[in-house]
C-alpha cells in the first residue's frame, strides 16, 4: 500500500469523489465543491499563520499551482 504523501491534491479529491459513490452526472460539481473547500482552508491557514512558510509565498510546482487555480 502506498502513502498519500506523493499524491497531488487533485488526485486525492478525484479519488474521494469516486469512492463516495457520487453519480457521474454530479461528480464535477462535487469536485468543484471540494476544491473550493480546499482553497478556503488554504486561505484561512495563510491568514491565521504568523509567518507564512517559504512555500506559501508562491507555487513551486504543478501540484501547488493546481491548488491555487
């Protein structure tokens, strides 16, 4: 079994929607909802942290770019 450390958030969100049994017609809406929650959580984390991490200053790779899109 592999760890989730190397898996991008986009893949994890798609996997969560797939495993939840969401009907195919509603899966895109569920993905959008989960991505919105992730973006809100990231914004709250950045707003509440005293000093942002160096990685939080700007996206460094495709997975991080995908997080902020």
